[in-house]
């Protein structure tokens, strides 16, 4: 097997064109002294990755507008359907950039540009029929090239010649636009510090050179030799050794959409509710042991048992005694509705954002059934496949932010509910036990928020104490089994 | 080891080089991952110099649905059925129609430079090879570039891609099929893609009891009479980044939502929906008009016959759905958040409307209009 792979490897190395091998297998050798093709990468992902740019020595004059005609597809096909444009009017294109995608009789064809220039006119809309031999786009070219068709390309192995401006025996690389800028400002390219790849001179370098022309010492360039010593003024501090990095990042603005847009509305409504907070800590040492004992049993049934099913069931048992926490207040604040079902929501961090699916009718479910349901919701959530049924109808919410991190929090109530709890991470901390000895305890912090219009502090506190009791002594839950 | 690998004769390095000098290389992909194999085709097209060479690639894939470059995935296949069956969707770079790939479907790709692009010749080589392996079979290539068995069963479809310098033509070859799986995920019209459609073979037909390795050998040697050289088969591993630099990135791009769904040409959905309120027993109908561009909802309009919901709520609903992916789950998340803020009748009706809308998302067949 290994022999074949090596064999195939060597075959492939011979197959690949010269330039590709130079580029990929010996990247360290590239320097401005060698004649290397500059490789232009464009933004378009379907574009062939190795578009080769040919540089011209001509002075840059915008040339004539050329009609670029649709060339022969082969097999005698006379017309094609334009399926996608990669450019629009006014876009700058380079030779070999993709212009459009056309389809004909099960063949998908990428049409590439013959020249550098600017697109001036598109002759067809998407889904229109284009004729072979008729104009496809108008390109205002940068040079005096007159050829009009996208000729079928035979990969040229002999395009080794490059046009570099040779100044004092050194080859410098710069695009035509940069050369023009230098020429207009009477700048010698050899004197400019190149910060581009492979010692290429960029527009920023020309601008930097211009701004420094009044006096500062030019910093020594790594790949160039400066022939004339620059003037040294008396009182100015020498510039730093490295050229200043230019930050070219741009702000990106995009409209809010979908879920995030809807959340703006929900959260605005949520903060109209007068919240009050109540925090406590829970000693989960016994629960940790119980869960450890139960895990093999649940695993045998293919169910993953975390702490959440216990937290959820304990909350439901608590809500039986404090139904006002499982209620809803109407818009006019006239009536309070005590919900019969305990649909306990679980805040879930998904790829789309924070979604809150809920487990329906927890009052009727056992801890194992809750665990099963949680598994189902977690799988759907991870795949981004939660549906409306799972995401609506919640009456009470628990947010396990501790699974990511944190201790205390200040959760926001999700309307139309009236209470929410945020669970911190479980930490092992020293605590005094009943006999006054320091022991390692599994401590989790909980932060509750409730609607102060209908819930008072005492109610929240008593609910929290009851919930805590069920978790600190899990055997108490046995007393309430039905 | 799978029968695929064990039956191959591993070529010696020398014979590989002989093949190179004479200009034809025959390779087989080790992978059965649809995206990796499509990425391999893409990589070969971009990186191999085909001036004086032909390259022939064979691959198979585990169950997957592959749509053509410019097709609409929602129109071609049932996304939910595919999700439930665990069948992935891939969009290839070449044109043509939808195909269901599984281990019973062999893919043959003929790479050449554009000047030598000739699909009929490629298909002739395949039919000749099949006849040599099983002389009694009536296999013929049609004008539509299909291969039919006994004049009525379509066992192969073609698609191709042309770019600057390179071209490839690939075709499938059905040698054993799971018809039921195929029927459950593809929409009816995808199975019949031409005016006078030949039906796809049913799984009960004993088409080829040629074993797969024998078939593979027969097909791989189909180059000899037609293209003048006989080359042994070499196996490629498309997950090997050192052999194919950059292939991982191509495969990721092919797996991405932006490529698979985002490249769908613009389409419109126009339909009428019926709504009823279970509490008040009122009924109404609504006209739904949705435009989808690049896989995102570019506009949505719901016009009711009677006063059903407050106008600002309809406006908000359309607002949260616009600009989002044409995906029922994304829409469900957005709509659920909106439902929270409503009460009573408005909430009930909004909930029903949303549920109805989301079942329609991706379920359009009769109502689909391509622009």
C-alpha cells in the first residue's frame, strides 16, 4: 500500500506543471531575485487557484473597450444558458478571472477573462440564452491587446519571461497602477521600501515614501539595495527599524435577521419586567455520588445522565408548592394565569445562538424520562434542527451557564414566564461539615430572577430552599414519588 | 478489507511511468465519501496538466444525493426524508441532473484538455467494455448521453465541466441498486429527467451478476481499444493532504451550506394556504409569495382574505423570516422568539400560521416556479 502511494506520489509530481512544483514543494526558495510568476488569487472560490498574471512594461493607458465574445464550447454547440455572473458592471478583472458560468446540455462551463480591465457591459441576464460567437461582455482594457475571444488555453510552459522594471540591474515588482503612481510623482521604484509579498512594491509603499520624502532616513529594506543615500537632517530622531504596520481592517455592517432580530423584540419586552434577584449555593456532594451510582444503569439503556434531569425534576417538585412561579401575567397586568403544565425550558447554546427548548409536562415525568427527552433536544440543538413545538410553550426556565463557566449570574426572564434560574459551575470547595471539620464539598451557585409584580422575595427564597433541599438530600425526592 | 481493494493488482512504479509516457492514467479513489471524491475531481482539474494526457478516475460513494451545479435542492429531493435517512446532499461542479449515489453506482470520470473533449467517444468506450465483459447484454449510448439496457432501462447518466484548459466528463454506471431508498428521497420528477424517460432499473432485476471487481477491471481496461493504451489501476487516497495539497479546503467548501444551498438559482414559491382558529371556529385563506435568492429568503408576502392577525404582526413575521436561510429550523427559531411576545388570540393564530408556513418550507413541488 505504501509503495503504491509513493509511486502515485512520484507520478503526480511529474504530472504537475513546473510552476506549481516550484510554488508548492520549495516555497522557501522564492525571492525577488528569481524570475517567478506572480500568482494572483481572486476572491471567487470557484476560480482556478493559479491564475497567472502577465505584467506589462507599457505605460498604463486605458485602452479601447473590447467586445469579449463567447467562444466555441465544443461538440458543435451553438447556444448556452447563462447561469451565474461572477462580475458586474464596473468591476475590475484580471486575466484568467472567472466572468460567468454557463450551462449547455449537462455541461457546466466557466468562462474566464482574456485581459485585465474593467467590465463595462454585460450582454445577458441570468437564465438568458447566449449565442456562441456573439459578445458576452465589454471590457475596457488596460493595454493595447486586441484579441477578442476567450481562446482555449493550452497551459503554456514557456511563459517564463516577465516584464519587470529593471533599474540598475535589480528587478522590482509592482502592478501597473503602482508604477503609474510612481511615475506621476517622479519616484524611482528602487528607492521605495517594498512591504509586499516577494519584495513587491504596494501603493502604500509609494504613499509612505512620499510622506517621508521631506526628510527622514529611509529604513533599510530587507530585499532591496538603495543606491543613493538619503539626506540626513540634524534634529529629527531616526525612524524605527521596521516599517509601521498599516491596519487595513474595515468595519463590517450587516442587518439583523432571523432569530437575532426576533430576540431584540423579546429582550426589550423582558426588560420591562421589574426583576429582582436572589442567589444561593447548593452542596451537591450527595447528588454527585447518586449520579455516579446511577450512570452505569442509564448507560446500559443508552441514556446519557447529567445533573440537569435532577435539577429539572427538583424544580418541578418545588413548583407544586409554589405555583405562582409557574404563572403568567397578562399584558394589562389585570390577571395572573397559573399554568397547569410544568414545561421547563433549558437554555441551550447552539450554532444559531441561545435557543430555549423546553421539556413538556415535567410534573408527569421521571428523572430517567427527563434525561431521555434532554438527550433528544440536545441532539436536535447541536444539529440546528429544533422545531417550533420544542421551542414554544415554556413556563419556567433553567439556564446551565455553568457548563461553559461562571458562578453567579443575573439572568433575564423570558416572557411570558415570571421566573428563571441560572446555574453556575460545580466547584470543589472547602466547607465545614456537621462535626465542624473542613471537608471537600461540590458547590454550585444558583442565581434566580423573578417578576416582582407578582412574586415576592420570601416566595422565591422558600422555593429556592425547597429546591436546594431536594438536591442536597436526593433521597427526599423518594418521598414524593407517585 | 473491502472487496474493492483486495481485488486490485497494485501496479509497479515502472508500469505507472509507462502509462505516463503514453499519456493515459487510470486511477481509483479509495474513499467512499461523496464530498472527498468530488473534491478529488476538482483538484485534478485544477492541478494536473492535461495537455498531452488523459486521466481516467473511478470512484464509488456511500448513499448520497448529488445535484447538478445549477439545480434546486428543494425541488429535487426531500430534505427531511434525507435527514431522517442520514443521506447527505452534495452539489457537484458539473452541470446536469440529480443522481442518487450508493455503493451500487460506479462513477467514471474522463479528464482531458478542452480540445480533446468528446463525450460520445467516452461513452462508446464504456459500452464497448461492458459488451466485452458481458457480450449478451444490449447496452447502448443514447443521444442524450445516457446508457440504456435492453432499450428501456437507464443505467447511466452524464454530466460535464469545462474550464480554462481542462475538462471532464463523468458518468454513472448502475450495477446494483437499492430502488426503495432512491424513491424515498428523490422527488418524482427527478427520476425522469427527459421527455421520453427510460425508467430506472428496479432492484429485482438481476442486471449485472458480474461481480464488482470484475466490472471494475472491465471498465478500467476500456481505454485500450478506444484510446490506445492499457494501464494498470492505481489507488488514490483523497484524504491525503500531502499528496493533494489544498484538497481539504476544497472538500470543506463543497460541504458548506454556502455552496450546497447558497448556489441555488433564484426561485419563487406561490401558494394558497388555509387557516382555521380552533377556538373561535373562524376560517380564512391566505396567499403566500416567497422569493428565494442564494438560498436566503429575499422577500416574503402573506396576504389574508379576511382580517386574521394585526398588520404589524404580519409585518414582523415577514421581517424576521426575510434575509434568513430558507431552512425550516432557522425560521422556527426566529418565529418562536416572536411568539413569546404575543398573547391570546394573536399568539394562537401566529403559532398556527408559523407551523403551517414551516411545514411548507422545503416542501414545494407543484408550487415551485423557477425564474
